């Protein structure tokens, strides 16, 4: 998929973005690979390129809101399913 996260982080710095908040909306929960790549590698890259403030917004993980949303989706699918 494009653009690559690395490319976007670098271009953000070159575009003058001094404060970057980043999250991975494709993931319902944080995994070690995502945390390492996004929260560590991209943070380091951002600062190395001259960025000032970097924040990682965590996934919903096991929050009660997330669990309830998943349950609502599953219950809705069950009700709509003819089986």
C-alpha cells in the first residue's frame, strides 16, 4: 500500500510539520510489530529528520468501548444472517 509510512513521516517533516500524531487505523489491537515499527522506528525517524513532537495514538485494544462495539457488530451480523 502507498504511501509508505516511512515516506509520509519524512515528507511531513519536510513540509514543516513540527508535531505529528500517528495511529494505525487498520489494526483493532496493538501488536509488538506495529508498536515497534510505528512507535519506535517512526518516532526515531521523525526526530532524526528534525521533527519536534511525536505522539502514538494506541489502538482501542481491550477497552470496554471497543469490546461493546465488536459485540454490537457481531450481534447485528447474527440478527441479519439467515442461518
